[in-house]
C-alpha cells in the first residue's frame, strides 16, 4: 500500500514525521498542504478536521497527530525500532515527547523561531516581545531535558528513539536564533547529543530549506 504524508514544508511537526519515516527507511509520497492558507483544500479538511499538519495516509488508513503518526510508522514497518522495549526507557522516552509537545513547542518554535527567523524570512511582521518571552521560558524546558538525557549518543538508551526524532527538529529551529543557540550550548548533555544528531543523514536530508531574509 502506498504511503502519503501530507504536510507543510516548514512545519516542525511535519519535519518530525518525515524524519521518523526516513529513519525507518519507508518510501512515501509528499503532498504539500499549507494550513495557513486562506483556502485549505476540502479533501484535506475531510481528513483532518482541525486543519493542522501533518496527516499520514496508508492505504485506507488516515492518521493525524504527529505522536500517533510516528508510533504507527514504527509499529507498521520494518526497520530499526524507535520505541523502547524496556519499561523504564520507554517511560523516559514518552516523558521527553510530552515535554517537547506540552512545554517546548510554544516557546522554542512559536515564539523564538517563528518571530526570530520564520516570520522575517517570509516577509511577515514579527514581535520581539514574543522572542523574549520564549527565551525566558526556554531554560526550564532545556534544563528538564538536560536532566533526562542519558549523556550518551542518544537521549534514551543505546539506540535512536522517537525522543531523538521529536526533539531534533525543535532544536534545529530554535538554535537558528543566536540567543537560542547560546542558551542551548549551556547544556552539556544536550550539546553532546546535538553534535551527533544534527549530522545524521536523515536529519540533513529532511531539513526544511527556508528562504533567504526578505528585506
């Protein structure tokens, strides 16, 4: 059955889904959908009533919500296992995913990256106060992840997991803002992990290419 991933090329969650698919070695077709467009295709709204991205289609199965997509990709296809089999490691991995979604996404992406990089690059107005609020909240998020990181090549256990896949795109965007990069570098375990994760072939292959600054 063919696999389709519908998403927005600059969306961090679409990037996460693409990264998981590439790390599993699954062939898929990409379908570009801009959820910020004034007119979102009707077919997409039938698949995703909340008008977010990404959405995965596998035959007759339609899945939205990135956590569901990446877990399904791991369970449904051959390739390296991205979820831990041991209860403690699995709980730690899931804890990191929850921190990323519930506490990391808004300050790191919607505030720092969006207003510090994305909106200026797209010729949209940005708000410096939003960047400041995000930078103020970021140390708590990064500090919690620093405590949970294994200190090794991967965040949880001896192999790549969904924890690494979900966090990497967020950090990839956050560190494009100089102040975000400086904050991140204050965390030794995360920095050691990032020095390896940011060089993985799948990460580099799926990294969105933002337009140059629009003056």
